[in-house]
C-alpha cells in the first residue's frame, strides 16, 4: 500500500487515479494534504440559453429532482460537492427557494453533478448510494459539513464516513460505493456532456427553463428576480 493511499482525492477528476485510490479505502489511515480543484463562478462563458429539450434529455445518470414534475419552471443546477459557492447555495438559499417556490408547485430543481475533482466525485457517489429521498438529505449534509471534509489538510475519509453512517451506511457499503466503476464512468460522462453541449465550465451553473443564470446566485433575492419573468412577475 502506498504511503498516502487516498492522495488521489486531492487531484483533478481522473478515472484511473480514482479507481486505484478507491481500492485502498478499507485500509485508509494515512493523512494527506487535500486541496480540491475549484472553478467556482469563473470562466462562465457558455451560451446564454440552451434548448430545453436537449437540456432535459435523459443523461448517463438519473436526475436528482426536488419538486413536482408539472411545475412550470425547471431550474437545472450543475454543482460540485467541493465547491464553496455551491455549499452557500444549498445551505443559505435552497431552503428559502424550496419554501417559496418548490413546495408551492411553481418550480422544480434538478440537481446534476459536475465534480471538479476526485473528492467531489467521491462525495457525489456516496450521495447517489444513499438512494431516493436520502440522496437529497445526504447532499444537504455534505454541503453543511463541507469545511470538515473538503478542505482539511489530512484524510477526509473519516469525516465522510461519519456522514454516511448517519445515513445508515455500514463500512462495507461505504467502501463499495467508492469502488462503483459504473457510477463513476456515468458521472464523468454526464460532466463531459454538460461541458460539451451546454458550455458548463464553472460551478454552480444554473439554467432556468434553459436560460443561463448570470451574475449572483447567492441570495434568494437573486432567484426572485431571475424567476419573475417565468412566473408572471
């Protein structure tokens, strides 16, 4: 076993490095420096609008959806679990967005992974493994505790496992999730499609009925303004 068996998590998204590293999950004890690659709201030069039909076409992974299927407005979010701005949205904006627009049937939110590094992919895979409503709950838990596992100068896996345990994971299930080759391949494919077809190159990126949200997304007021034209406001 290498001196730093989970050092692969500190690197940019790379399938081979991920799988080689994930093979050592069960024996992981050595601390390594973690500096996730971040591209948060930078280089956001994609098209102002994309085809809704193309955007909503099923991809490699099933969408994670919150809200009613017949809501008149669909927000598609591309996020990375190691993105600080994404955490701010989920921790400070999403609760108000849900109460004001999603729970009232006006909006549905489609969450899609756009992992910026291997650690983000690992966290997203764990959330996927939770399954059903537990996936959304685990995404929330991961964002709320992001500072404890995403930016630590050390081994992030114990903290990730603590979060997974709260969602009912055993050690075996945790390890198995991080060795899921098929889900990792699908996640990488979905990220590539988002980049190639919709110009996603930063997180978070939001599309509202196909229109890219420019500028701020860190307050509910920003979404009030962006949603108004679609809701007759």
